[in-house]
């Protein structure tokens, strides 16, 4: 909503029987009660200075999906308590509307096959800071989510990014992602995005390559072999000493 104050000034003696105004609205504006006409039924004329004014406030609803821009409103007015179809004065005013929505880029940041960690990267590409961002992977054929399919991320400023982790098993193909957020007018919104999972980018990544243990096994084998050879040599050495001692006797 926006409150707009209209002031009808320089109300002279012609308005001693009152005055009437009518606010003409087009998209993206509307009035909840539809009461666009306002009437002042008493004398607005101030005889001392031949000048007076009449203030009227309208609470205008702005469509939540309105885009940036200046939108015109028309105020019709005249003296008396009736406004005929063609007999009135009017003024055109512009009301500036700022788009409070934002947009996102979503990418697959990583997928760890061993623990099934599926990581999405979310970038706020709009000009608006947002609150209470929630990332959801809805049920679909190209991904099986093992635990919660929603990740509450929190606030995200304009041109900043964050990540959301899921325990999931993706299949090659398109994956739909829903993004829920609260804008600056506390309106809860949802945007659907699509990412494409190509397993070839992740199968051979460093997070998914199993360490080569061949070198470790060879090292352990060599150490064990050296220990065995050491004890064999030691045993032979003791036998030679024993034989030599018996020969001397």
C-alpha cells in the first residue's frame, strides 16, 4: 500500500457549498473499498484571506507484481457535491513504483558421490536484498532426495551468492529448483529455476576420485619383507655363532 495526500488549495468563495474530488486509477493501482469519490459538504471558504485548502488521503493498493516505472493517476474535482461526466477540472499525477522482486541464477556447485552430497549455488542477480530464502528440490524423476528436500538459507543481499546442500542421487538431465523468498514489502514469493546435471563434470573430480592405495600396499610389503629378512639373517647369524662355539670345544 501507499498513502497519497491530495491537497486542493485556493478554495475560494465558489466552494462555499462544498467540493468533490474523484480519483481515477488504472493498473497497477486500486482501492480496497472502491470509494474513489470524496465530498466535503461544508463551507471551505475562509473570508479573511480568500484562501483555504482541503486535504484528502487515499490508501492505494499497488499490485505486488508491478514493474519499475512512473504510473499516472487522474484527480477530477469541482465545486458542489456532484461530478458530472464532462463538467469537471482535472490534474494528472505520476506515482513512481519500484520493483521489489529479484531474480536468481542457480548452478550445480558440486556432487560428492561417496556421501551423496548434492550442492546448489544460488546467486541473487537482482537489485533487491531479500529475506528468508528457502531452496526446495520438488519431487521429480531426475533426482531422488534422501532427506529433507528444503534448505533454509536465510537472508541474501543483492549480487551475493550462497550454497544449499542436499543428500540426493541425481540422474543426468534437467532438475527443477524452487526458490522462496520474502521481499522488502514482506510479500512471500516463489521462482522456479532449472539446472542440468551432467555427471561427466563430477565423476572424475578430485572429490570423487578414490585415492590410489597401491603405493601404500607396496610400502607395507617392503617393510614387512625387510623385517622378515632381518629376523632370518639374525637367526642364521646366531646359528653360526653356536656352531663355531661347539667346534672350539
